[in-house]
């Protein structure tokens, strides 16, 4: 019931601050997760390419 004692202006300021802080944090979080996934996928792909090149080079020597 303490919420009824708080003025609407204060609630508006709190909501605006939550949006100004929360939305950018959410966007940065999504970008961080996406970029981490892309980096992880790229590292796996490069490892596969290196392994396949190693097999091709090893096969040519025989």
C-alpha cells in the first residue's frame, strides 16, 4: 500500500529512468549475445577449415 502514498510525478520519473537505463542495457545485452554467438561460430568454422586443409595436405604427401 506504500505505492498509493507516492505521487504520480515521482512514479513517472522512476518509470522514465527505468526506461532510459533498462532499454539500453537490454539492447547492449542482445548485441553482446549475438556477437558472442557469431564469434563462437566463426571459430568453429575456422577450426573445421584448418582441419580439412590439414587432411588435404597430408593426403597429397602420400
